[in-house]
């Protein structure tokens, strides 16, 4: 079995600010997805092997959790700090979700959800941090 696994160690980018401004970096899902797309392009040219992107919000991961781990999606709760990955993944899988505003998504970003023009996934609950739980 071949695959691509993207992880970030705790020591990755320990200084998250530059001149007092936050540094935004691509996540592992973006990088692994790029490699999976490139691998798919190679397969279409006759090369063997195919890579699948199974990171959030992948339906492959949801199916594996259901079938191989016995997770019941209707009773599961995804806790995450990203509307675009964690909360979208929860919605795709029919799970409840808790958006924590102490990470990637800030309170200002979360306010976009209240706009009528917002088309992204909506969390079940929102907390400033897990300490508020």
C-alpha cells in the first residue's frame, strides 16, 4: 500500500508571527492534495499507482470511520478550529460539530457565518476555546 501522509510536528513554525503579524501557511491537506492531483495526472498518462487525498474533508475518511471503526456519524461530534476543513468534514459526514475560535478561525471570521451570503458549512456549536466548555 502506498500513500502520502501529511503531519505537522509541534516544532513546525514555532514562531507564528512576523513583525507582529500572523503567518499563514498552507496546511498538510493542501500539500497532500496537490501531490494526489499530480499523481492522478501521472496515472492518466499511463503511469501506475494512484494517490488518494483522505484528509479532511475527505469522504474516504468518513467511510473508513464508519466501516472499519464502527463510528456512528449521527452521534459523533467533530471538534475543530477550521470552517473549511473540520466543520465542512462534519457536515459532509452527517456529524455534529463544535467550532473552537482559539485556532485557525477567529471570532471575526466566524461572524461571516451570520451573513446571508455565507455559503460554507455551519457548525452546530461555537466556543471561544475548549476552556469555555
